[in-house]
C-alpha cells in the first residue's frame, strides 16, 4: 500500500484573532441552533404529556350537557367528543345523581353509565 504524504502549499501559520473569533462565533451559532432544536423537542414532548394527562383526567370525570327544549339533559364521560366541556366536570357522585334524575339520560355514544357502575 503506497504511503500518501500531504504537502501543504504554504507553511503553517497561526490564525489571526479575527479568524479565531469568527470560528468561535460559528461554533456558538451551531451550539445555539442545537440547543434551540432540543428546546423545541422538549416543548413538544411536554405538550404531548400534558395532553395525555388532561385526557386521562377527563376520562375519570363526567360532564353534563344541559337540557334543551327538544331533548333531555345528557350525561357524558369527560373524554366524550360529542359535547365539549363548557361548565367543567362533575365527579362520580354528581354523575350518579344526574343519572337518577328523570330529565337526564346517558349519552348513547360514550355510555357514561359503564364507568359509574364499575369501581
């Protein structure tokens, strides 16, 4: 195998202060880009985790859709997408009371009574 020798056109010279500082700036800009990218990744992870926590919290709660002139009040699971949270969630005891009322019915989509009867 042949030996390769690198010959330089010019002898080595020390970089000037300007060249050194430009190299430092370039390196710091690279580091800043990397840090910003990592922050964006961590923010996305945090938002995703927050969404999971909110979904889990909603799944353990119920919400009551008010009675309308043409329909009874509806009890929904907290994570039911057919009715957005307007007035907040109700706890298990309030949901059980709502189901016992003649003017309230369980949602036929999310079937909140399933989560109420099993502990």
